[in-house]
């Protein structure tokens, strides 16, 4: 078996590794983006809640 016979297998392995890496980082980016967005929304809610509580105590 010559090394030329293994070229398609090698290219397939390289392409598969690139695709899987891209999918992994895509999912990781999406998870981090959603977590950050939810964290910002939670922080906004807690600040608004504290502001309302402050208004109730002062008024």
C-alpha cells in the first residue's frame, strides 16, 4: 500500500477535525453568550428591585 492511498483518509480526518472543532467552539460561544445575557438581565432585575425598594423606603 503506497502513501498515495492514504491521502483521502488523511484529508477526511483533517476536515472532520476542523468541522468538529468549529462546532465545539460555536456551541461554546452560544452557551457563554446566553449565560452572559442572562447574567446581565438578572443584574438589571436586582438593581431595579433595589431601586424600587429604595423608593418605597424613602416615600
